């Protein structure tokens, strides 16, 4: 998005009339698509889901950071991580509109992401609004840039996703109509150049796809990727003012078996008031990633989209408080990428968690391991990893909490309680697991005193 901030602010206003006139057409969904990524290492797509090299589901929870305009803010990634994010989308420039971020700079960004145990989504911003924004670069020019900095990304498929070009078209329908062909061509060029990273492709219409060009063309673009390793990114601003619009767009991709993230969104915008509560709630329900815009440094009349004031982690704005600390926000739902190993709790529990469940898995189909990852006065966070011993078409984990313990909020599972007896059941997107594969769910618990690790039972 922004900066484009001041440069593209005027151009963005043009979407206002279209946003409020937009009506979802009743076109039928494309056939369900099940794909399996081809890469042996790194992130890949399985059954429409983003998974890591070990097959673990990974759901992005993070923010955008405008590195190319604020390269001096070297502490930002550590600050973003400290608030619970597992991913950061980093703004880079190909040199077509702003100063190019060269090989050394990109390598330093990747190293910073890894040092802070964040997954990097790197994007070229110069393509923003092509066909409508003067000076915007083409996707072909963006590929030229990725090839120039390829040495900084070689071997980083476990830690880096390549977002080919930000919001690559404005609202000019003549250029927007080329989105699918141009995007497939860009993917082909990157694969031919030796890129085997997961690729992220943005929607046209300044990222908002009100014309449904990406929605309707995504299946053909995904099929064109020889690695079957492409994720689609929608940016949700004023077009997504209604919960029904948010739900309809997200569910279309899930129903079609196509991978999707919300690569940008805000709580307000110059083109309308997006429903951030619906975006947060339904991405959680569907197990989709989201990346809020943006850490700090916005201008051009959209300064209210800063998550912190003046890059100060101790000065959260109302938008920052909502995204990081509110319901369905980052603190509640973020799970660190498994490539970094087990995350350390922010405070040590008074008793060490057991190495595994004290009871064996039910019927030998699956096992579940419960880890207390955070503690604070009156509450805690627990993560449960379910691993299939045989192929599963669904799983259920049960345990009994100590007296006075309650589950306040859960993610990546349907969690219910009957007194102290708790049952967690898979959701539609993470119930099917091949033998040896894992998925993780978690919850926020309440109650005084140090939480104990209960005995777990896992059955299919």
C-alpha cells in the first residue's frame, strides 16, 4: 500500500465511487482445486494451505513495515516480534520509483528477520497502481529486480516468501484485464531463473480486486506455476466495508482450495471504512493469514494507519492496540513458525512442562503435545501440536483442566468445555493429516497460579 502514501493518495481517491457502487456478481465458483507443492524444502502449498517444509500448517500473523523509506529504523523488526507477530511484510524498491534496495540490503533484511524469528514476505512496491499511477513499474520490471537480488535469497526458502509486486494495477480496466497473463508470465520467469520460494501475487484494483479479476483468474494462475507454490494476496480497505463482502471473498478461495492471505488491511481508509473486526474474525475462523498496514511512517493523509507512533513500540495507536491486543488479534492468534523451533515463553513457568502427553494417544491414530508458551498474572497461553501417526480425516483432543482453569479464546480448533473437561476438534482446513504431519492449535486460558500440563487424549 501507501507511500504510495503521498504519491498515490490522489490516485487512490478514484476507487471511492467504485467501492461504494461495487456489487458482488453471482458468478459460480471455479472447481475445487487441490494442489501439492513441488519443492523439497521451504514453504509450499498443500490442499490450498501454506505449509512449511515439514508439512506444518503456517498461518501468517503480522504487519507491513516500510523499510525502503525508513531504512534507518533498524529496530523495527525486533519491536514487531516483541508484540507477538510471526511474519513481517517488508517494503522494498526495485529502483524504478524509489532508491533500489540492493543485494546487501536485502540480505541484511533477511538476516534481521531470522534473528528475530520472523518469516519475511518481501515485496516490490514500485508496481503499485500500474496503468493508473504515473511512473509505476510493470511486473516484468519487478522480476528483473528479483533476479538482480537473487543471491540474497538463495537457500532462504524456509524463511522468505517473494511477493512479486505490490498492487500491480490500478483501476484502468484495459491494463487490469492483463492481470492473469502478466502474473503467470512473471511466475514463469522467476521459476526459470531458479526461484523455488513460495511466491505471493497481489490483486489488481489497488490490491482490492473489486472487479474480481484475481478471484476469477486465480485458478488458472495457480495452475500455471510449475512449482504449484503461489499464494494470492487481497488488500482489504474501503471495498470491504461490509462483513458479507469480507466473508464472500475469503470463502470463495477456501471453497476453491486456493491459498489466500490478507496482505494489507486497516481499520479506516480514504476510500471507506473497512470492517476490521470481520477481517480478523473470519481469517481466524478460516485459518487464513493477515498482515496489517502498517508499522509506522504513513503520510499523505493516512497517518492514522500507523500502528505505533514514531516507530516507538511503547506508543501503540488505537489501531495498533486493536490489531496486536484485541480479539482475534496478533497476541491471541499468532504461532511462531516451526522452522525456528519451540518458542520460548515470555516468563518461565514454575514447573517445567512434560515432554509429552502423560497418556498415550487414543487408538494409536494421533498424538498431542501440550506446551505452555506464556504465563502472566491470571492467565496463560497454551499451544497443542497434533501429529498423525496414521493418515487422519479428522481429530479430537480431550483433557481435564485443573480446578479454576477456563479456556477464554481458542484458534485453529473448535474448543468446548463441560466443566473442567475440555474437547478440541479440528476445523475444516486442518483435519486431514497424512501420517507424520502435524498441525497446531492454541488457546488463552484463565485462572490464578501456575498452569499445569494436563494429560491429553488424541483420537481420530
